[in-house]
C-alpha cells in the first residue's frame, strides 16, 4: 500500500514539473504488494492498439527483445484483448483513440496526469482493466515520446542498460520478475530539447561506422537514435564533416521522424542543410563556391529553400543565421545589419516553403564564437527564435541571460562541449569532463533560465558514455542534483552497468580519472607540463595515475567474464591508456634532464619512452580489434601523441629521445688536494646543469691555460628557477677555512654597470653571491693588462674527504677559466698553479 499512499497526494494535486526520478518498480522478490511480470511457468503478453505509431512500435519490439535478454522468453504482442491468465502490459498514448483513452473513460487511470503534458509517461498497475483480466501493468504516454520513454524505463528497470549496445553492457538473467504496485512517473522534462552532437568524427567514429554499417547511414543512425531515446533525449546534430545527413541516405530523415528524434544541424549549418550539402550543391549545379551573402545571396537563397523543402515533413529545429564556410568566422565586411537581413530572408523562405508563419517552425540561432560579439553589439532576432548560448569549447559557459532585464520570449539554450577540435590542442580522444564541472556549469545555466535546448558535443560518442548519461539525466531534471549527491549518481550509474558489488570502486575510478584528465587534457599533456624540480610535482601526479591504473587492473581480475568488455571500454582503457601517457611523458622529461648531464641513466628513460609508445598502440589495438570480438574497429584511432599544432595529422608521433654514449659521459673526476692546494681547469667539471633555454659550452684554447667555459645563448639571463651551474669534486686531505680563487675572463660590467654575479657553495650549503666586476669604472687596470679577473671567497671545510663545489651563474657573459683552492700551500703565480691530480 505504501506506493499507493505515496501517490494519493500526487493524484489530488497533480505532478509538479520537476520530481524525483521514478522509484524502482521492478523486483525479483514476490509479496502481496507485487504483480507477476514473469515467472518460470508464466508467459508475458504486451497489448497495443492496431495501427499504433511506428516509432512506438519500434520501442515495443525493443521491449520484447529486452525481456528475451533478461528472462529468456520473448513476450507475445497482442492487438486484441481477451480473457487470459498470463501477465499483461498495456501500452498506448493519450488522445490517439487508444486503449489508454478507454482506460481513462473507465477511470482506471487518471487522464489529468497526462493530458496536455509534454513527453510524460506513467507506469502503473490497473485492476480489472477488462473482463477476464484481473490485473495489468499500463505504460501510458502523454504523447509519442512520452510513451517511448515509459517503454524504455521498463527496459532499464528490468535490467537492460541504455548502453547495452554502445558499451556491451551485459544483461543479468532473471527467472522471476515482479512489478511493485503503484503509479510511477518522471514527470515532464525540464529542458524541451535535449540532445547530442556527433562532431569531429574522423578518424574514429567515421572509420568504425564505415567498417560496421558502410557509413553514416540509416543502420548507423538507428543505433544512435535508440540510445538517445533510452537516455530520454529527443534531439541530435548529426555527423557533419564530409557528411550530409539527409543526402547520405534517403532513409535517414524518415527514420528520425519515425523514431521520434527532432533533427537539427550544427551551429554553423543553417536551414536544415549540412556544410557538405553546400559543396555538393554547387558542384552539381556548376556554381561558384562563394559562401558570402553579400556577394551570392540569390544562390544561397535557392540552396536554403532546398533544405526546408527536403525536411518539410519531418520534425526539426531549424538553425538560422550564418557563419563562414567550414565553421569559420565570417569576413571582415560582416555587420549586424547584414546578419539581421540574413535571418529575415531565411524566415521568409521558411514561410513561403512551409505555407505557415515562420514562428510555426521551431528555430534556433547559435551565439558561437564571434556571433556572440554581434549579439553583444545589439543584433536582434525574432522573439520566437531560441537563442543558443555556448561555452568556450572547453566546458566553461561564456554568456547567460541578464535576469534583471526582460527575457527573450523564444527562450535560451546551451551548446556545451565534451569534445573539441581547435587551439591550443584538440580534445577528442577520451573523457575529460568530470560531472562536478558539468553539473556546476549546467546548473548555473539552468538557474539563469536556459531551459529550452541543451546540446552537447560528444565527438565520436564513445568513450563519453558516462558524461553523456549524466548530461541527459540532468537535462531531464536538473533539480535532482546537488553538490553532495554527484558521487552517489556515479555509484548508481556504475551499479546499472556492472552490478552493485563493484559499483563503489568503479565509481571511484571513473570519478578520479575524469578529475585527473581535467587537470590537463591528454592531448595537451607533454614532458614540460609538470615540474620535475619543484615540489616533486611530476612524480606526484604520475604516482597518482599509476596507483589508479593499478587499482583498475586489480579490479579487472575480479570482474566476471561477461562484464570484461564493458569494463575495458568504460573503466580500464581510459585509465590504463592515460596512465601510460603520464609514464611516457615523465620518461621523456627524465631522459632530457639526464641526457643534458651526460648521464647514462638517460638511456633507461629513452627505452621507457619507446616502451610506453608501443604500449599505447597495444592498448588501442585491444580496444579496436580484440574486445567484443573486434566490434569497435577504428574507435581508438584518434591521435593523441605528438601534437605541435592543433591541426596536426592523424598518426601518433613518438617524442624524441636522446641516448648517451659511454664515450660522451664525463669520467668521474675527483681532484686530489696535494702540497696545500687544489687547482682545476674549468672544463674538467664533474657535472653540470642546463635548462631548456640555457646551456654550457667549452671554448677550446680560450684564455691563459687550457680553455674557458660559459653559457649560451649570451643574451639569455637565467630565471630564478633555472639552476645553471658547474660542479667539481675534490678530495681534501685537510680541513679548515680555505680560500677559493676563480680565474675569470676580464668581462666588464656591460649590463649598465650592474655587474656580473655568480653563486658559489660547497655541499649544498647556502651559497655566497659574488658580484666580481660591478665596481669597474672604466679605468685601465690589472684586469686588462693581465687578461684575467681573480675573484676570491672563503669556505669552511669541516672534515677531510670528498666534497662538491658548485659554481652557478646569475648572468650571461661569465667565462670561467680556472679554479684554485688554497689549503695552506698555494704560491703566487701568473698562470696559476698547475692542475691537480685527477682521481678516476
């Protein structure tokens, strides 16, 4: 009785627009408050009126198939009611002279809950609906899509995921299924048009569609449309790069209309026409390719008329306005007056072609990129046209209605991105959209009255399964989400795909990998993104992703065999492949750091880069050709390694690595104190450190003795975080306070008399900063005549043994020739003491 009681108030006062999603109404446990749907020895039947809408009938047949998957038995489909004992589902739509209207007349169901509503379904049990039938379950819709949503809600609750095809989510077999008595509904959707944009679909989705269906044809779109409906969506912008939805397959348009999908075209494709339609049109009619209304209005008007004519019998949302050809900005001569004239002329075409006032045809105008600038400067469109705001292509909303001013009567929409092709780098390979950010930005939009249209760019569709689910769920009812229950949603979604046992851990994995990918998109990640030196940053983020990958791989061993394909696609691959990228770029960074020091360990990391690059290809091959028996060929063909500009090619390019030859590695040099001093030629350093901008070079035969060592380029001034240094190892026999003398080339204070500075220290102690020529006033002195500058500092060596001296430059132009350390026996000389013995 609890469900009946729960809904008494609802039936008295009617459903509010935004209510909690339908409660679970399917169970495998039988009691007095349940009705048999399927038991071992019972057969289920589904009744629909003869001549039911073809789109609804498609969904009914899907329901039959879904029951077959779950129970092993397909329900029979009836067009006539008669006394029978088997469980019965009755399906129909209000106002279509259907069985639902008859049940309303009998007051078996409350017609007020559906009549005049939009896309609403109601699922309830009805006692004695007809003679000889003691009980039935009714799926009733306020309209076509309402009925379809009710059917697919039944499918979902018996255990068929909306992603059963697109992610190979298995169906748990159940011998007994029962319906919990009560009335269930999700109410009306909060957002009128809710859909996805298949964009940037090459090479992955395009390659897969051609291999699987022969192209972007009606067989392909049948699968896409069914997914949208199972997710309670109703709208799509179809694939458009080199494709033309209506022209590629003449069955595409009728199929969308039959299934109940509202067709649109992207933000830059007006009048129900694809960009590719234009190129085919001008080629077929031998016309110049001039996509410029100021120069070619007559041709464009005829072209636009053809689009309205072709789609006139199908449900559509017509994009108006104009951008440059190929989704580019319009020319410099574009002005507001011209754009307003374009929209006015387009609406005139719509009126003449449909025979109805323009406002009778739903229209949308996208404020994408520079078009928003025109809007901000005062461009107006008719009141009935939906204004489609946009994000910045990266999930950050650019503009929202000013709530202090009168709102636009046509309402507002939002064009959002999970995928983007453009600068600085493409983002089209993997999910980078944590639902926390999606919720925050789309809730911000909804609270600013953006509730007419939500469309999200999903690229190849896969592997965006999780954020697509969330986006569509939120579009139906934004009020169900808040900052505290987003992880709960993730857990519930994981339960639907993988079962309750593994849901919490899978939710954690999905939540974290999206968070990590939002830090820096995989295509933008490279060896320079994170710092190797500061805060141990690169190693920290690497270890975080590495730990996540280990957890995902460990869980793989526990996941039942039937879930492995779905688990690989939606959990393991994105984590493992992204973790591998972090491993690779960390290895690149370490290779470059160590190679600069002529350290043989650089070779280990060079090999690691090659290993990770090969593993990237291996993981892609697993996805494309192994899982699900090779079902997803080409789906992971998207480039992600080797970008230099956003428009780079299709093949991954392994980062360059450097191998260090043993002959290149400086032998360990330890200078031995003897006779009370240490003397070292500058070129015989034990180690050095360069940066990406600045490097050390030896200048042979420079100066008084052997050579000089300095930094290049000579106009590059070290930054605070650049440690440009040389190091020298010394084995001291004595201890005490010793003087260190540097013999430097007589470079003057060319930098506006500021002077040139260096740092000098032993064993990592606080360095002394020395300005060795800042006091020079231009007089002739010993520096010039002796062709040397001698600079001295004193340092405490507390214990005999090996110590390391570091010489760091703070300006360019400093040339070091020799270092001498007086430990008590250094004698004066013009060239400096001979070089000390080197221990190797």
